């Protein structure tokens, strides 16, 4: 069976094809193929089949069919689903069943979509390879010896394996775009404040957004239009705006800082060649955004600081893993947290705690906030001249599972993606070619609320690739 | 030992008890009397993925308090996270505000006048969430577990911090009473509710080390705790022992303070801006809108009582700072009671009688009509002041009107001159020695009058009695022959 686009599938289902059969066939495929990939932590067989039957009934009864009618969506396991366990890839939340749906889940259900399963991820979204999951690594469907990218590796692998045409990921420093690039699909990190974070389990609140993932731009846009929108439950949610697209041709700036130390030659060549090819259709110019040189440490200080506070609530008392009770509450907390969290999570909590501590705060956290402002200003200046900014999504090709052991080496993988999170601007990864038989993603960034620009340019990339 | 100057500062936490919902979620804010853990939701329980949404009414209430305390309201305030692990914090951090590190509290500065006109300066006012309530089976020592009731978690609190402007424990208490009056007058907090107003105090002697006292549960306890702490520090200083910079815990059973932790052991709260709540802009219009809706505040009320009714400063202050008393006073005046006489009765006997009877001023038996009736009975000369006190007490206790009591018990003042002359004559005959002394000793005159009062059970008209006794004595002095 050749995977059809979500848009085509929706037409078929709305036109009379059985949603139940469609869902059963996906579940069958997942059961058969996913043990090799490990893209799902939880498969929602029961609720998905029930939802499918309800949708078939609705269509028979002549109800109004939603924009995602019958479509299966794979949802990252840090997005709360009522009655379906939501683990964040952590032993800490192995048995946590949220009593409520995240706003995006309500929107999906309201659009007649079906949550087919909860996807694997780096524990608490901390990682770039989905190797930091308590539930084992997710393998890249294009080469099962290699990582799928992360932290939304399960969502990307599920789309690339045609387990679901659509998926939701979350992107704190590149966690949607990185696996999209590694699995050769499309992934969008929306403008900060565009998609409600209510129900997204926080890693670093000031940076992250839930983002749509799909095999092509059209499907990605379809899903984005459903999940976007103001939500009073998220105080950082913004009233929706759209950037007007001018009549003239697109002007794309390519910062030279995106090709600095750490970028593999193969990646650089592939991206540069592609941009040359694009030059025949749009204006492409090399620019400089000097503050980007500091983006990575800035990102990690802010993300870890926020994480150290966000993850404090996991003490095992009200929910989550509970081990032996200690002689006092402090010891009990230590037991539970010591057992429930993995290495990388512990490392980030400790570093973040350090960065916020008296005596270090000014040197780290406060300074990082200042650089963040500079990065935002650099982008604002660039967008006065250019419609879009482009570069590679990932500095490296998908690496082998277990290959990168040094944490700093893994952090370096985020060098191209974190600037968009620091600046709060939208960014998309679109497949632009192959190098050594492995996929390379092109990253495009737009000014705030410029998602339509990204989709428009993304379609050009799709045509050229 | 010479008196060393004392400096006391207070940090008061008051719940905004009149809010319908908690500070960041839709759970009912009124948790008192509810079964444990029934007013909770994903937000106030800090469940993964939940996000706080600030309660606009809480900010309005905070602004109202800031206006009343003459504070400068921030144009753009921010929430900060205060990070520490404790079982009463579902998120293991508290969403609060912070004056530093780029944080901006609701308001800064301001002042409040306590009785006598002394000005106590306010340092800052901030909004934060209340932690959960911890409970124990039996006592804290023999309970096998700490129980957590999250109904209180997330209730809106206002933290008001003063400068160390109070110089003795009485002033601290006066400040708290005054503040409570203002909060109640604004209708934002009912300080009568258990735990609605909580207080920490800091105190230093002779400009020396500052000691903080926590866990003070009532205004009376504030005075006690501070008095104890002054004695403790004085004794240390007298023996040349240094006062340690520390936080102490008020043990209200043993009535002593005990060391909780030294300065070096203070937690590092790792304050940073709450990323889930955007800074809140407070416009001039917003503030003006609230200012316009403010009720008359105690200080304004006091001025008006003096201006409009000619009340004495002392009475005006006492009545105006208590909302129930103010209401009672104004009702009495409206019903035609003489303001000055009414105020004397309220400030004097009414307060002490109700206290003695364990009655609230809001008790329906404390009705303005009783006071007005009483004042009129005295004014018309129907009863004496002494009888009036008795009548008031009985009227409060039995809920019978003063007039009915006077009638039923035949307490009307004896103003019949002939009758009183007979009584005086009787007293003079029984007290010959006293009569002789009374000729040149005014105190003994009073004794004779007292005897007349005793024989008439206090009903004799005091002025008339005085005149008759005086007249009789004059006649004896003038050698008028006994008829």
C-alpha cells in the first residue's frame, strides 16, 4: 500500500471509506512493523477503534465532518491525553494517566482526528536522538541502525513509517525539526504563543511549542491550521496574526554562522547546492547574524534553568513513581527522584539548579537572558531585509545508535535549531536531498506569525528536491 | 540597664478571602469546612502539563489594597518562581513575586497611620499563592504521617511587608488591627477567619542583629512573641552574649521562641521569572477605575466623624478603625442618637460588655435601637448613668429592649423631691458622725450621697440628691434649728 497524503485520505474517508477499516489497517501495520522501530510507547487500540466507529456513524448520520475527519495522529508522549497514560519517556511517569486532555488534543478531537498512539521521545524531551528514553531508543525507518533524531523521534518515525499520516511533536530547541530532518519528513516549530501549551508537559516553557509533523507541506499545514489558535488556558498564548505575503519574489538570507565549526562537510555541500538550485527561483544572499555564535550555550542555560524548576514537582507523592519511603520526606523525595529520572534528566536538573543559584545567577541565567535579547534583535534586523532565513536543520547526518556518548557532542547537534526557539520565531524543516544515502533537511525561518511564508517556500523546496 | 531602641518590622500574609476562585485556577477559594482535597484541579495540584491563569479579580483586590496603603502601584508587574522543596507545595515551587533580579512586585512604598498618628511605612505588597495545609493525626510528634490538604493550595495571598518602624509590641499589634480594618472595609479579606491573616515579625534591639519570628497565628500572639523575644535578647545583651542572626519559631503552647535555622542555613530560593505568566500591565485607567469604586476608608471615616459629629479624636479613631463599630455608630446616629453620647457608650461600655459576654459586635442582639433608646432614657432624666449600664448589660444578654427592662424592673429615676428629702433625712439620722464630718469634708458628702443611692437602689436622681444633701448640710452649718 502506497502511503497517501493526509489530505487525500481525508477525502476518501469523508467520501465513504470506512474509518474503522482504515484505523484497523494502521493498527495492524503498527503491530507488525513498530517492534523494529519503537516509535510508540502506548498504542491506543481501544479508544482509536471506538473513535473510528463513532466517526463512521457520524458520517452515516450526515453530521458535519471535521477538517481531519478520520485521520490518525501520532501524539508525542509529553502531550496529556485524558485516560491514556502519558509518560514523557520517563520511568517517573510510567504509570501516569492524565485526568484531562491538552488543548491540542481537544482541538484534534474537535476536528474529527483520531489519536492512534503516544510516541517515544527522549525523557522529558531532553535529547536529540530519542536514545534517552526509558522505553528504549527509536530507530530511523530509513536506516534502523541509526537514530531517528529527537526528542520527537517517535512522532517522526511514525510518520516516516506510515503508521500515521500526521503527528504532533514538541520543539524546545529543535525537537520537531531534528527528527523531521533525520527521518526525511516535514516538521514545523510554530511562532511562540501560536499553539497552546496547555497540557504539554513542560521542559523549558519559555522556549517550547507543540508542532505539526507530516510527510509533506500540505499535510503539515492542514494539521497546523487545526491546532493553532488563542487559548485562554495558556497565558503565553497570543491572538493570531498572519503576515501578509508580498507580490514580489521571496528574498532569503543565509547566515554564514549556520556553517560554522561542527557542521559536517556532506551536510554543508548538500544544503549549499540546494540553495544554489533555489537561487534560480528566489533571491538567496549570504548574511551575518553575529549573536548566533552564542546561541547554543544561551539556549542550554535557559532550558536547564527552567527545567530544574519544572521538574521539581516530580517527587512521587501525588503521582508518579514511588519507591521506598525514607525516614523523612526529604529522603523519600530523593529515593523517588533518584529512581525515576534518567542520567540526562539528572544532569540537566543539576546544571539548571546551579545556573540559578545565588552567586552564579548573574553570571549564567541573567547573562543568557541578555544574549537572548540580542539574538532576537539580530533576527528582527535581518527580517527587515529578508522574508526568510535559511540553513541546514542539522549540522550532521543521522548518526548511529550509541555513537554519540559525550553529552556536549549531542548538545552541539542543536546548534542550528535553537536560535528560532530563543527568538520565538517559526521555523520549518523540509527534506532537501540525500547525502551518503541519508536525508538532509533544509531549515527555513520566518518572522513571528510567518508560517504561511514557510509553507509557501516549503512548497518550492518540495518541488525542487 | 538602659532602654535600648527596638525596631520591629512585619510581614503579613492575608488571604483574599472574598475571591470566588483561587489565584491561578477555577477551584473555589473558600476551602474552610470542606472535606480535604475536594477543591482541587490539575492546575492547583501542579499536574504535569497544567498552566496557571492569573485571576484578574485578585489583581484588582491587590490594587485596591495598594491604593488604601498609599503605595506606588507598578505599571508592569511580574510573577516569579520561588523554588524550594516542601510537602505543602504541589509544584515544589511557589508562584510569587520578587523585588529584585528584574522582578517587579504589585506595589512598593506606602504607609499606614496607627492610633496616635504614628506613620508605619510599607516596603512592598505582592501577590502569591498559598501553599497547601499540612495536618497530623494526633500531634505532630506521634503522627505516623504528614497529611496534605490541597484545598488551600493556590488560594490568593497578599504579602504586605513593612519597614521596621514599630518600636514596641503594642505598636505592632495596633498596626495589624488597623490593617485588618482596612482589608475588611475594602471587602477583600475577612481577618476573622482562621488563618486568613498570618504574620511573621522581625525584631532588633539597639540597632543590632535582626531576628525573624515565624508561625505567629494571631494578633495577640504577635504581641506575646515579640515581648518574649525582647526579653530574650535583652538578657543576652546584658550578659554580653551576641544575638545570632536567625529565624525563630513561636511556640504558642510553651510561649517561647525556638531557633529554627541560622542565617547560613537559609534556603537559596533561586528566584526567576515565571515563564508561564506574561508580565501584567496595569494602566492608569485600571487604577482610577478601582480608586473610584473604593469605599470610605477608616482614616477618611475618622476625619469625617471629627468634622461632622464633633467626636473626640480617641473615640473617632477607635470607632472608625472597626467596621462593625462604625456601622453601629452610624446606624445609631441615623436613628437620632446624639453622636457624642452614642460614641461614648460604644467605645466605653458596649465594647467591654460584649467582650465579657463573648458576643460579636455583629450579633443581632447588639442593635442600634437599644443604644439610641438608652441614650434617650438618660437624656430625658428617666434613668441614671449607673442604672443605664445595668440596663445595657441586661438588654444585651436577654434581648429585651432597655425601655421594657426599665419599666419591668421599676428602674425609673426618683425625681420626687419630697420622697428624696425623706430618704436624706433617714440617712442623716443613721449617720450622725458622718454628717458632722461632712460639714467640712467633701469626700464624706459623697459618702452620704452614696448612702442615699444605696437606699434607693441607684434610682435617686444624682443631681437632685446632691442639692438636697448640700442644702441640708448648709442648714446645719447655719445653725438652723431642727424642725
